[in-house]
C-alpha cells in the first residue's frame, strides 16, 4: 500500500469508529486523541481494526508511535507494503 492508501485506510477506520468525528479537518501533525476526542477504547478499536483488516500486529509499546496521522502512516508503511 502507498502512504496515501494507508492514510485513507486510517481515516476510514476512524470514521467508522467515531461516526460523529470529522477527519476532514484533522491536522496530520497533531495528536489524534486531542483533535477527535478519542478515548483509550476508541484507540484500541482502531488498533484492532488495523489487525483485522490488514493483519498488522502493533505491540503495545509502539502505541505512542500512532499519536498523529502522519506518525501512523510512517509507522504502518513498512508493515503494509
């Protein structure tokens, strides 16, 4: 997958988990939790959905690497090639 495809996949997952969330105005360099009011369960749902759809295992120690949209794409790009 390309970086743009990964970005679109992350946004799609977030929109499904937070139907009231609006990812259109998300700043890719700011923390997703702060912008979208994600709680811990929402974040875990995103991680679980990535595993279910794409077979990507994300160790708990790596969760901080998924703080922003850009950091998610950067982290996931080598795992989803």
